[in-house]
């Protein structure tokens, strides 16, 4: 049996393009080219209520893109009421309307709307 080496295992695992190495606890995201990052954040900051939605940024996915994760907070009187797939769809549409390329998104309907499979 081959000796197990945690460092080799981590390197092999990181080399695989897995959603887990991008953010295992975050399920709602949009990817934009790094060249569109500032414009994308300007659009999202103007259209997102930070009381209920926090954005986390991964500034390089290895392919020259920025990943913007959305973390939804509970409202004072209960859970966040937004339909998360609809939120991501609307955010992607807002970005496209402002000439920001959406490379990928967390929900299939976004990817189909973008013409990707």
C-alpha cells in the first residue's frame, strides 16, 4: 500500500476543480472576469441590501475570474424571504445590463440564460 502523505493529498485535491475548494459553505455565487470586478461591485453594491446579503470575494479562481459569493442573513422577524435562485438571476441580469460579463453562476437557469451549458 502506498504511504499516505497529507501534503500530496491536499495538492491533488486542490488541483481538482471542485466546488468544495471554492467555498464549501457558500452556495450562491456569480463569477465575473477580473477586468470587470470594479464595475460588477459597483452594480451589486447599488442593488444589494447589506442588512440581508453579505458578499464574500475570491479574487482569483485560477482562470482570471473573481467569484462573488452571497451569504444571506436572517431578518429580525424570521428567515430571509428572498428566493435565492431568483436573487442570483436578478443580480446576473443587472450585471449584464451594465455590460459586465457573467462567466458562471450558481444556478442552472443563470447558466442557460447566459448561453453556457
